[in-house]
């Protein structure tokens, strides 16, 4: 099983980045996916999630209207388009996979619910 996150980097405030997460070794389309982030000295924070089919997405309040999560089940990839970036978005970003066990399963914000994790990609927003 592997989740390979990429796309991080250094960007000025107001700029954009697109993160990608390539999945392999499990049935990607059977897993809810989320992005978490962790800033230095802080605990992990759930950022955004998407259900197996990609029709239901959720976001933490601080990124609503700026970030867009998406997935391509044919290519086993998860993406996070991040616009209007702010210094407070600086963190290591991780993709995570949670198996769907029920039809009406809510997208979890809890890291312990996720089975597989990527290695993280660093996003730094600074002038």
C-alpha cells in the first residue's frame, strides 16, 4: 500500500498550489479520502474530505472557498487545489484513506479513523 503526496512548495501569500496524492496497493474507489495538515508545534488538523464517488466534499471552515478537493478513481489520484494561500496555511500536508464500511458513512475528521497515510508534502506560504 502506498500513498504518494506531491505538489508542495514555497509560494507567496495569495498564490496557488495543487497537491496530488497517488494511491496504489488498495482499492482506491472503496475509500473515503481526506487531507490533513500539521504545522510546526501543532497537532494534526483535518482540512478536507471526499467520499468514495467524489460527489460529497467537506472542508474545515478556514479553507472553505479557497481549497477544492477532487479525486479521479480511474487514475487512483486525489487532489487538493489551494488558492488564495495564507501564511497560516503553512504546514506539512498528508493524504489519508479510510475504508467505507456503510452506505451513509460520514467523512471523518478524526485521524484515528484513517487506515492509510501518505508521507506528507510541505507547503510554505511566505513573502
